[in-house]
C-alpha cells in the first residue's frame, strides 16, 4: 500500500525462521537495501517493509530467499491441515524412551539396538534443525539450529565411534535432546497460535453474506463482497450486521460485545450508525451501507492491532542485537570449553560432554520470544475488550504519563444536546412552552433545535404544525403556530439566575414577551465520574479541556470530580495543540483523550493519545490507543493493560537473559549434562510464552 510520496509498504510472510537470530538476519539483509526500512517479527513470522519506488516486492522477496528463507504475501492458513511437527515429536518420544531403557542395561548387543532406535530420531526427528543449519551454513550464517544440529550430531557421531572402539556412549543424549527440543518447539508453536487467537477472532467477525433489498423490497442474498456503498440490506434478529451503515428502518438492540467489550446491547433506531460485525439482538432492521471492505470500522481496528503485533518495543531491539551475535560466540565458547578441559587433563569424554552441553543450553529462543508473544497476547486481549493498542512504543509511554487531558465534548460528555430544563415565566405552563418551541424548531437542523424537538415530542406528544418558518442567522428561528408568531432563539435578560451561564438557553417568545427559557446541555456520560476516579487511582492528574465557556466547563468538571484549577476553557480547536505543548514544557508527560477531527493534532502531539472509537477516523488514526466503546472508563483499563504488557515483556527478557547467564557457566564447568541442558533450553522458551499467555486473564475493573 502507498505511504509517503514515492514510498511503498508491504507485509511479507517469512518462512523458515526458527529463532530470533533468523529474524535478525532477515531484517539486517533487507535493511541493507537502499531506502528500505524493515522490521521482522519472529513470533508472527511477518516482515513489515517500507521500500522506495525504484524497488519492487519481487526484489524484496529475492533478497529474503537469497538469505536462505522464503517470503510471500500473507495468505490465510488452509483449514484442516495436519501438524507434521507433532508426528515427529510423537515418534521421536517413543523411540527415545526405548533408547533410555536400553541405556540402563550394559550390553554390547543392546547398544546396537539403541543405535538403531536413535538413528531415526536424530536423522528424521531432528531433520528440521539439520536442514535449517545447513541452509544457514551455505549462506555463511549461524543460528540456534546450528547449535542444536551440531550438538546432537556430535553426540551421535561420537557414540558411533565409541560403539566401535568400546568408549562411553551418548546415544540417549542425542535422542532425548532431539525429543526435548521438538517438544519445546511444538509447545512454543501451539502457544503462539493461542496468543494470536483474539486477533483472528476479530478478523473473522464479519458476516459472510447479506440480504440486499432490491426494487419492491425484494430481498436477495449475496456475498458480503458484492455489497456496495448506498445499498440497503435487511438484518434479522440474531444475524451479524454485514458492514458499517445507518439504520433506515425498524428498531432493535445491537450486541457489540466482541467489538467494544460492552456486554449490554445498545438500542438503535432510524438514523443511528451501526458497525459491521456486530449482532442484531432484537427486531428486524434495515441498514444503508456507508462503508465496505477495508474501509469499515472493524477492518481498520483489526489492521491497527495487526500493525501493533508486528512492531517491536525499543527494549526488544537490544535483545535482537544480542541474539544476532550470540550464536557465533557460543560456538567459539563450546570449542574453548572442549580445548580447556583437554588442556586441564580431562579425557575426551568429559570435554566432549561439556562442549555439547554448552552448544545446547545456550540457544537464544527465549530472547526472541520475550517481546512478540507478550505483544500478541496483550494486544489480542485488548481487542477483545474494545481497546486497540496501536504499537509497541505505546507501552513505554503508558508507564511514564502523569497527566490526562480530557476533551469535554464527546469524551466526558455524550456530544449530544439534551433537555436540561424549562424555566417558564410567571403564569406559563412549561409543557406548553416546550410544545410550541418544538413545533417551531421542527424545521431546523441545529443541534439545540434537535434537542428541543426530541424532548417536546417525548414529553408532549404529537407537535402542532408550523408555517412560514424562518431561520434567523445567529439568533434562532420563528414560525407561525396556530396563527401566532413564535420566536425561539438567543435569550435576553429573563433567564432565571439559577440557570444563568450553566447551559445553552433558548428564549421562547410570543405576544411581545418571553414566555419561558428552555435550556439544553451536552449531558455528561454516566460513566465519566467513575472513569476520572480510576485515572486518579493510576497516579494521573485529570484535566478538562474545552472550547465552551468557563462556567459550563466548571459545571461539567465538578460533576465528574475535576477541580476548577484543572479546567482549561474557551480554547479554539487550533489552540488545543498549544495547550498540550505548554503542559509538556512544564515537564509533564501528557496523555490526551478526544474524539473529534479538531482533536487529531493534539492527540498526535500528546505523549500518549487516546481516541474514543465513537469519534472520527482522523482522531483514531492520530491516536496511540483507541477505546472502541467510547466509554471513558476503558481509558484506565487501556493504561492498566498496556502497563501489564510492558511488565510482562520486561519479566520475559529478564528470565531469558538470566537463564543463559546462569546456565552457560554451569555447562562450561561440566556441571550440566546435555540432556538436562536440552530440557532446560526448551523449558525456558515455553516459560516465556506461558508467562505471556497470563495476559489473557486480564480483566477490566
């Protein structure tokens, strides 16, 4: 897909990678191409590549293949395919058990039987390690597979020699180590698949077909791919809504739990927007498609999650650099161990055992898995809860922020005007004032007018007809109702003092005097006060930012628990960026939550931007975190999840480094048998993945 002028971006599925050093090698080769910026993720087996116009995707694929791996655009995995690794593991485990039993019986004849059982384990069971090692050797590189292949083949080769010469055998070492490593890789692959379950579920949410309404109201069932913008389609109870659209007929409740994490279905009626992938939980509705395919809300969110899972946190790049030089260093260390023991006067058997243990225990798999598996699980769990984490860099930001700036309209408030009250003049009926105002405003599209009309219709029933409607620019509207001229507009001096300055008011006038004042307000969301309390509990200082006047801002702030000193009012849209910059210049690390187009620059300027998923695409694209449900309480959950994911990554990296630091000296000293080394190496990778999978249990407050 195109990015900046002259620059393209492509995602490639990389095949043949078996460890972090493989990923580092592919990444290094791609980045050597002029103008190319590539990130290769071992856990997702994908490469995100930006490349200049003078290169093609074929050039990138050729570079990867010349490095000894495969590359192609990602394709969905075919259903029902078997797992060849599981078969290798099962056969190798059975044969290795036989080898271990035979090793307990000192018999020259049985030793030949053990050799016969070990040979298929090392040759066929370990074939993936040997082929990968040979491929890398041909390209002048060494990876984890080089260590495994060299270690198991050396143990096997020595055993064949020993069987002839009468020395000690290492057949059980060669067989059991191969089986342990196959078990580790199988468990690792299974855990990685589980880690990606959430994003796969998100991508598979969409409906497969849709009932399009043709002329005369006839329904025609077509594949979703045949749907066009503007088409109307029917959604029966229990069906998924095929794509983003606007309800044109019927009323229902829509279950958006998989998309938003919100368990209670939301009521919809004509004029309300609905998202593709959500479920119609009530009556039959008709919907007009507004966005299809890759433009839908679901597709955009899934794309953001995938991009986040393919990225790298800054701390992982340190691990990648270590892994890229680690394997050659281990080979040198193994040879030095062999020579050192011989120089110290030990026999070949002791020296050989120590050298093999060094080769096997040092494999840096856990280093390569530490960050990507935690990212996979953390971002996947976020997707389930309606929290989209845009990229791994966001994790570091959530740890540092100390100030949360909340845009008022659409974030703290609903963004929709609702009736706040009717203040009648002496002797006037408030319902009559509201009913006549609603009749006049029925001809207006102004948000205040819409709020008055909706409230009047709900409270007073059918509204009388109005004629000679006239909008008065900047002042309001007038019309004839029952032959009486009624004006609804900017209030004068008759506003009751208790409402003065608190809300937007519209004076209702007929017969030469004001008969009442109707006040409307952008209602505060029911959950906003709780959300502010949760943000404070995370150590953040909430602030309210708005273009409204100070009195309105203070009223909203007081309702949600924000003090007057933390209110910034009367800010023009283009000044919001300056407010964020000013706070940053004071040394604050600022997060901002907003939903409008005018919030996008400020969201991008903030150290951490949170977009309400009910807001505009511009705000979502400019943000670091998207709260799909539009519930501000999810902001605290998003920060908690991001911080928990970062903590998991750091714990994984500590374990991976600590394991190698502790195990290598033991292996060099001859205190670690090759079998224990193989089991420990496999266990370290499984531990890192299992630790990441704990994020699946993260629960919102």
